């Protein structure tokens, strides 16, 4: 498997069950492959006190511009305003890629 190393992040706050988690994980992986990325690790934040999100931030800080793939921006809400978190990460050379693009309005 080739491609630029990337990290993934999923918050269980926005996932209903283990089956949906599996689908989301597969979607992140497929998105990464399509964009020539290799997910080296996917952090999954369980319900309760946040821990995985801080491990993710530590990994991002140790890397040099490693991209982050998330299902939607909502998954970054544990850290504050998701759009502001995305912008801050981008300013720190970490591209934030959203695997599930919202549907466009038809009317």
C-alpha cells in the first residue's frame, strides 16, 4: 500500500452502533486510498471523557504536516468549534479531509 501517511478520527458521539462504526471506518479508508493517502491509524473517541482526541493531537504535533481524515467536521467538536479547529490544523500544515461530503441542495 503506498501513499502519503495520514491519520483518521471518528467520534462515537456521532455513531449509532458498531456496525455503523465499521461502515464509517471503511469509508475513511476508501476516501484515503482515492486521494493517495494511507491511513496509518484511526483514532476512535468513545463516549465519556475524551482521551483519543488528545492522543490524535499528540500524533499530529509529532508529525510534519500529516493529513487528517474525518467523516464530517462534527467529529472535531470535542475540541471546540469544528470549523475553527479545521482552520487551526490547516494553519499548522495539517490538511483536514472530510470523507462524507454533505448533499447539495436541489431547490
